[in-house]
C-alpha cells in the first residue's frame, strides 16, 4: 500500500484535484470531509457527533477521525495507492495514525502541499457548489455545470455546503493556520513534502501531480 497525502488550506482544490487524479492514475481517493458528510446524511453515530463541529467550521475530535480512517484503510486496503484528502489535519492525528500505519508496514510516501493566495481560496470557496447526490464539485464561474444547479454527472441537485458561507470560511482558514500548518514541518522533516502551486488552471496542477504519481517517478 502506498500512501499519498493532499494537504493544503480549504479552497486549495484538494477535492477537485483528487477527483481528476482518480480518473488519470487509478489512485483510491479517501476524503474525510466526504466520509463525514455521508455519515451526517445517514444519521450514524459518527455523523451525529461530527455535525455540530462541521457546521461551525471546527475540527471533529482527533480520535473519531483517526478511527474512521483506520477502519477504511483496513477494509480492503490492497497494494494500491491511497490518496488522502483532508487528513491528517492535526499533529495528533498524524502521530496516532502513523503508529497504526507502521503496524501495517506502511508509511506516508508523499505529502503534496497545495498552495494558493488567500483571496483565491476565499473566491473558490464562496463560489463552490457540490452535488448532493454524488459529491462532484463545481464552481459558479470557474467550473460551471452545463445546466445551472444540476450535476453533469448524475443529474443530482447542486447545493452550497453550509460551511462554505463567508463567516464559516474565515473560521476554517484560521483553524487551518493554527491546527494544520504545524503538520507541514512534520512532513518536511520526513522528507516527503512537495509544494505544488495550485493557483494555476486545474489541468496544469493535475498534470504536475500525475508526473509525481507515475511509476517511474516513485521511489522504491
Ligand atoms: P473538508 O471537506 O475536507 O473541507 O472537511 C469539512 C469539515 O469536516 C471540516 O471543516 C471539519 O469539520 C471536518 N473534517 C474533515 N476532515 C477532518 C479531519 N481530518 N479532522 C477533523 N475534522 C475534519
């Protein structure tokens, strides 16, 4: 099992880029945000616990998240490449999870840091629309659907995530700076951090990441 992380602030394009990489490289995409939104939709125990934090733009407690990821990576974790989007988000999550990865003879092989200027992050988040049914991501001007309000892929209804409202966006960016940025040093020290400019058009960013993920570019 190879483990690749997509790190970066909200609005850096993690979800959109991950979707594009799945189509190009066959990586398996795991988004903790998507997993939590699904849990909330189903009204499961994890969903009920997570909902209040998510609405406020705060992080769901570390043990809940780590357990959820561990369960997913144990079920059917084969020899493929797993692309984790939005996890880990705190040093504590990284420590807890890396201990269990070690027990599976795995480790974080690469950690991409997607970077973009603050104003662009806010512009992307306020214009983001998400499909209620399949989770596909659009943007009112940058990636509009063919028909307003309708998902091109499944015909589902597009909605604005409650945490994509301006007040909550500010909070999420602040939480990122406080809780998640310290992780960057952690992965820099491990020698796996790769900084990627994600302010460019999506295609350019994806092409660069594909080059890193191609077999020839992999370390053994
Ligand atoms: P995202 O879709 O990645 O922007 O995540 C949406 C929300 O889900 C976040 O604002 C958090 O409330 C929660 N969340 C997602 N991933 C994590 C994580 N690794 N740790 C804690 N909370 C998370």
